[in-house]
């Protein structure tokens, strides 16, 4: 099996509204940033390109094609796309390299969610016959999940507020975060309910932005002379698309992906968990089997800023950054897609 490493990563700041800036203009600075980290000139200097986005955000079929303009029209490249978070574009790119069809790959994800109502837009991922026609939004589904966990005694509203307080506090050291600040648990509990039992602070913000990454074989990484972090394990699992047909208080797919990726084969110094709602961070920390010695979401996580279609890739990128900066030796990154943590990806990163 060919060893694969992350060699470059860049992410835009999480902003509530990018204004007149279009998707291509969001992507290009991040592409230029990863090129400069490696001394590359363009996308033509890697063997494969894969992107992640959602056409529903732009309201047009094949809207992702416009994003390809950020790569340059000529000469032609080998390019692919996933209609989901770019963490799955990373997975596809890893398969491409492992199959021997490439030695390096450029991955990017982007989303401009501000023009529409994201929770309603995402309802179109639900079952098209029984659930999507109800326009059941993501916040309401998450509230049902939180209520189940509260009634079963798996957490308390104080536990949820503690997650938010830690996220906002950690984000104070993150220049890319959208929400940050010092808040007490009591202050957060005093907020009115948004969609009970969730308060607004329990929900991730809607953010615009993009992220980009370059991966390569370890041999290619060494030839480029770039600091790198090895991807020693990655796996993703999906559960039933109908939330009524699974236990929403647990995440079986996360546990299975973690086992397959080898999370427990060594200590985990840092974990970046894609938890769009406070109670989900608690649920996922348990499913991943993380202990108190693991630092979770040190930059605030997606509760501090959620780049739709790039936040999963950003979780991997954050672990990469901390490893090459010497802050961690081994870390875990998690990405999710679908209602109530339906589809989950887990990656394990280790230092060179």
C-alpha cells in the first residue's frame, strides 16, 4: 500500500456573507496559497484534481462546473467532483493514488450558503417521497436528536452549553473563526430556546468560504521538500437515510469508520470533529472513543464557523496544521454528511 501524505492546506476565513464575491473568487486564493506552499505554478503540476460542493446552494444543475474556472481552462487536466463535502473528494483522491493512477492530487471544497436558507436547502437530502415534501429542516431534526439524548439521560443542557463555551473560547485564538468570545455556561443557558431544546448558540453558523489541500505519495512529498503529515488510515460508513430507522442517540457509522481507520492503534493528541450542533460533539466524542487526554476542536470547530462543503476537509486540514507545527504527533479528523450524522468519515494523521 502506497503511503500518502498531506503536503499543503489553506482555508478562507468563515464569513456570514461573502457579498458580491462569487464561488470562483472564493476558491482562487486558496488554490494559489497551496501552490505557493509547494512552489507549484498551477493545477497542471499535480496528477489529479477533485472538488466537493453542492449544486443546491447555487440553485442550478451542474453549478460545480463554474468552480473549475478557478483551475484554468488549458491545458486539460484529470478532474473529478463529489456532490458533498470535500472530505469525500479527499477520499476519492486517496483511492486514485493508491490505485497507482496518480502520485499527487489537489482537493478543494467551496460553498456560498448566504444567498439562501441553508437548513431548508439541506432538507432536499431527505427521502424524496416521505420526508423532503415536509421541508423538515436540519435544525429541527437535530433538535429531535438532542431531545432524545436529554430524555435518555445521555447529556444535559448544561453539558451542551459547556461545549459551546469551550468552542467560543478556543476560537478566540483562531483568526479564521466566525464566532468567538468568552461566555459562561450560565450566560448561554439564559438564552431563549431557538428550536427547543436547541438555543441559537447550540447551532453552527452559516458561513461562506473555501478550502484547498494537496496530497501526494510520501516519495513525492519528500521530492517537493515540504513538511508533511501521513494519512495512516481513512474510512467512511453510511447509515439508513430515514432518521426514524436508526438510533439517533448513537453513531454506529462513526464507530465503525473509526475502527476501520485505526483510531485506537495509538494515542490521539488532537481530534477535529465535524459537529454542527453542540450535542453532536458529545455524541461523536463517545463514538470515536476519545479520552480526556485528547484535545477536541482546539480551534473552535464548526460551531465557530461552518464552511458548507468544505468543513469536513477543514477538519483534516486543521489536524495537518497542528502536526506540522509540532503541536501534535497523531490526530483524528471527522467529517459528516446527511441528517443527524447519517454519513461519517474518519481519518487518522501522523507525523512524518
